[in-house]
């Protein structure tokens, strides 16, 4: 590991060319950093990579600045910039019903072909986050006179066949966990299902489902459990086929059990939810093979459409909560279905001018194969906001005291002093972002790979608290302050 002596040499060169007051400020920062690092290295031995730079990206202090380390979820910072540069901050992701045919005026049956076009909206069926719903689509069909749909569900995308699967670059130990559901254009409620199980009114009665999210997903849950006397809950949930089986026992006096499971077959969840949405607006769906007499229209047209919030709102939500599927969908949004990770890596190299120190295989940072150096991060933080696509880029990340930076509420003079992205894997803890100062911003990349992740994370918090003790809120570049949220 590069010891503190090397950062001292780099810093001394920088300080030599500064005026006395500025040099004194830099010297004070360097003294703080040296003291912090000596403690951090002792408490969390392992591989550290750290760069603290000014707003232009000039390195003030560093440890192993060019060493490429596992970045974990801080990859989302790069994914956000890449996708935004491709689609724009005001872009929206549509979900549609498309079809070729006509409404039969005698009974309201849609005569012709139809399909549900899904395009990977990470907010679909997340109304609490401002996302659209399948019910809104169904209501639009009802408004054009559709009272009956015939035929099995066909799922499509604007570019072809809709699919979802686990990224092959994700470790097998992650796939299927709540933070690592299937990824693809077929996405509903972030491809997880939530439901509650309520005890029967008396011992011996069958428990029943209380609530479900997305609506209709309860149709995939089978209950074999029994209600018994008492108030203990001993339920088990296991995957079976396209759904789940709830077994065991639940006491008649027990509270409902709440469960969250990964939608291992997202298409089945969509079908169950679509059926519930149609029923809720009074449309009957006969899922028989025949679809009636097809119209001779040359191409399907849009029958109903809902759209996601803006890209900036989606990115803000994804980064605030470090949602892996959301980041992967942003990558697909910007890079398309082919070689999107390679396009992301190339974007970073072009934006920074650094051809080494970065290797990316996914958009979320969940893969152990990603590598980024701290110098790549700080250079990107400096240069991307100067581009047209980078306007107000820092505001797309959580502020201290919110989201994954909630614990940074303590020790900061105000909210918004820090805008950063965290990252954690079993062998990595990273914290990368912006820190507001009265004379500009500091750019900080604090990366750790090793066996003391928890201790390293605490030291990274300490670093940001130390540097931000007299910080100021990072301003917006727009005429009015902008905060990209989903109404929360």
C-alpha cells in the first residue's frame, strides 16, 4: 500500500504554488487527512484507495489513487451519468397496451391482437414512489369501450420480446435475494412480492391472505397452513412453480405475518396483476388460445399508455435507496439490450480521459468483477458536471441525513453539505461524492477492500464528518434549487 508519505509529496507540490491563506487552508486539510488515515488504517487493515480533490479534480491528498478496487454500489454513480447522457434528465419510460383490431360495438370485445408492452420501468406498481399502475392502463382500455379481452397474455417491448433474468455477472450467492431480483423489461414492483397471512377466526379454520403488493399477486400464493390455538406464528414460505406455498401454523391470536419474496417468475406476477387490474375496472379477460377475428391493420397501435416519472426522479430514488434492479434498468435505458456495460465503461473513459483504472460488468455494482480506482471517481465527479448532461449532477444523489446517508445527519452543519453514494459488499466499503465548502466543493473517493468492512465504513463516515464540519450546502446550477424526488 502507498503510505502517507507519498500523499505528503503530492500535497506539498500543490501547496507550493498557492497564496499563503489558501496554502494554510490546504495544509490544515492535509493535516486532518493524515491524522484520519493513520487511525483508519489501524482500525480497518486492508487495501485502501483514497483521493480528495478540489472542484476541478486536482488531487489534494491521496492513498493508492490509481489502484482499481471493488467499488460496490458506487458504480451506480457512473451508471447515472452514463444513462442521463444518453436519454436526458426529462426522459420517461412507457408501459403500453398495443394492439391491431377494433372494439366490437355489440359486446365491447376487442376483436384482434393485443399485447402488454413492458419497457423496464422500475417504478411500475410503486405508487408510493410516484410510479404508474396497471389499473391506469386498464382504465384507458375501458374508456375506449373495451369490456372484454380474449387470448393469453403476450408480453412485448418496444424492441422485441420481453424477458427478465438474473445477470450472469452476479454471484450465485446474491441471485434471488431481495436486493438481487431478476432484471429485464418485465419488471413490476421491483420484481418482489409482498403479502400478509392472517389467522382464521377460530382454531382449525384456514388462514387467509390479507394484503398483497403488487395487487393481484396473492393469486400466486397457496396456503396449506392451519390456524391453531394460541398466539404463536410458525409459518413457512417456499417457492413452488410460479408462486409460493405458505405452510405451518398460526395462532388464532397471532398478528398477521408479513412476507416479502423475490418474483422468480416476473411474467407470472404480471399476468396475475394484470388480471386483477382488468377486473377492478370491469373488463372481463378470457385467457383462451383464440383471439377472434384479427383486424387487417398494418401494424399495432397504442391503445393505452402510462409512463414513469422523469429519469432524474428515477435516478434520485434509485441512488437514495441503492436499488440494484433500478440501476440495472437505468443501464438498459441508456445502453440498450446489447453490451450496455461495455458502453458504460467506454463512457467513463471518455469522460475522464483515463484509459486505465476502470472495468465495469454491470450497472449496479453488485458484481465482484467491477473495478474502479479512486482517481477515476474523482475525475468523473469533476468533469461530468461540466457537460450538458451533467447539469446539477450532484443533486441526483442522497444528501447527508437521507437515504443511505441517513447516519450522516449527525456531525454536519446542514443538510446537503454532502451528496454521495455508498457501496457495500462482503469485502468492500466505499463512499464517493461531493462535499460542499464555502470556496467550492471537495471531491472525495474513499474505497476499502478487505475483511473489516464495518470498521472501514465507520472510518469513511468519520472522514466526511471531519471534512464537512464547516461545510455548506451544495448549490444548484439552475436558476432555482432543484431536488429530484418522487414526492417523498
